[in-house]
């Protein structure tokens, strides 16, 4: 386990990591490390176990709805943060669940969700952001570890959710997940709760949890010179652009004809493309003298 607090960073800095390996098997996670917390004052702690481990020898077992393990972060209101962990759903489990929080306090019932991710125990999963559900295009393995990565850029007010390095969902981060209204652009933590997609009793394991500050570092693989992205890609009915505020967006078809143009764009822009022909398009974003282009595939 390691903890470091940093500010004004221009390179990746790990601010929290835990692989549970220094703890005694059978003990509670919060009892072993008070940087973790319970959701409420009457908790059942997650259990340190060696039944499964992504990196030897231990992991944390989240078993049933009495277990509600919270990793408080910040709260941060600026910067870019990458939270990653490995997850395993065993055979016989009905599924798993975790969420990201705009605000949270162990001593208060005032909190606000930013995102939820549900698993059904058979390989299906979905992400809910701003009350909108995105079904994962890939299945997660059962009885095997898989990786979750969540990129939250508070300066761009954006979130990207990845599973085994596949982009699952992307959206505006500050939306209140309860109803999709404008919420708080803040990152306060993640919660691992022992439930599943059907609100039943879930069972899963987490290991190698890490939170890093990537402020000033390009972690959006889709655009190295400038922070922006288009999602989904490939697309068939709607696309959403996440660009710096005030940027210009131009979209050309495969023949170089301009099919869409917008200047002084907002950070998040959704566009209906149902009338576009299937094929390859080129999206160009310009901002503060920089220009980058990437392909958009319309199916």
C-alpha cells in the first residue's frame, strides 16, 4: 500500500495503491487500512482473502449487500485522474457492482453518484452515466481477472470507462446519475457494493487498486496532441464529441466533402448521424492553434 498527495503536477503520480498483500487473511480491509472506509456507520467490512489474487497473495472479497467498501478520493474539483483495478467474478456469483461518486461522506447521507457499473454474473455488464445506460459491447470473463480503468478529466468534465482496455462508455462526468440533471463536477470516491445487475446478492473480488493523477499528461489514446474524443466509434445513429470549450469541429466524408461544421463548440456535443451514409469520415478539431484529425466509422 502506498499513499502520496500532490498538486500542480505535470506528470503521472500515483496517489493511492493497494494490493491487500500485506494484510492478514480473514481480516477486514478497513480494519487493515483506514484509508478505506465504510458506506455507513453500521457496516460489514470487505474481507482479505487468498482464495483469488491478481497479484499474490491476497485480494478483497465483496460478498453480499452488507459489504459496502468505499475508497474516498480528494474530493478533487480540477485535474485528471485514472482509477484502475482488477476484478474477478467467480462461477456461481450472480454478479457485481461498483460506482463513482461526485460527493460522499461516511458521516452524512448527502451524496451524489456520477456513474454505476453493473455485472450480471454471466459476462454481461452495463455502465450508467447521467442516468443513461450503455451496454458493454464485450463480455467480461468468469473465474478470470479482468481490468477496469476509469479516466475522469474534471477540467474537460468528461469520463471514459474501459474494460480490458476496450472503451465501454464515455460521457460528461458532472451529470447527476440519479436523473441526468446537472450535478457536481467533482470526484469524491468509488464504492464497491455486494450487489448485482438484478439488485441481488453479488459476489466478486478486487485487487491491485490504483489511483493516479494524470494532470498535464495525455491519457486519452484517441488524441495525443489535444485532449478530445468521439464516442462511440464505430457509430450508427448518434455520436458525441468531447472537445475543449471553444474548439471548432469539421467532419469530412471519404471524398473530402464537408458534412458537418461547428465553431465555438461546447465541451460535450451530441450529433444525430442517422442520415449519413455508411463509411469512413474524418473529424478535425482545432483549438488554440492546434489541429488534430481522427477517423470516424459510420456503420
